[in-house]
């Protein structure tokens, strides 16, 4: 069990980096709520665009905004 946790802890930064790279490569994911039918104009989750920013991308934008506000 301890070895498993150690392995997980070792893999976590790599997985995180891969996820960040993945988010930077394609920051827009398809909307979960209207996925089967594609676009749905009445969908409130994506405002009818059928695309939503990934969680990692939202975090990146948030952190970038924080850094920009802090540097001034
Ligand atoms: Zn949608």
C-alpha cells in the first residue's frame, strides 16, 4: 500500500504536466450537457456554442489573472 502511494505521488507531477499540456493544446472541450445532439441553442452550460473551456484551462486563466493583478 505504501509503495502504491509512493508510486502515485511520483506519477502525479507527470500526470499534472501532461494534463496542463493537453489543456494548452486544446483548451476547448465539447459541452457535456448537449454532447449527443451537438449544439443546443437553449443549453445554458455553453450558451449554445457546444464548446466549453476545460477545467484546467479555467484554472490557467484564473491563475494568469491573479498573476497579472499581483504584478501591477
Ligand atoms: Zn451545451
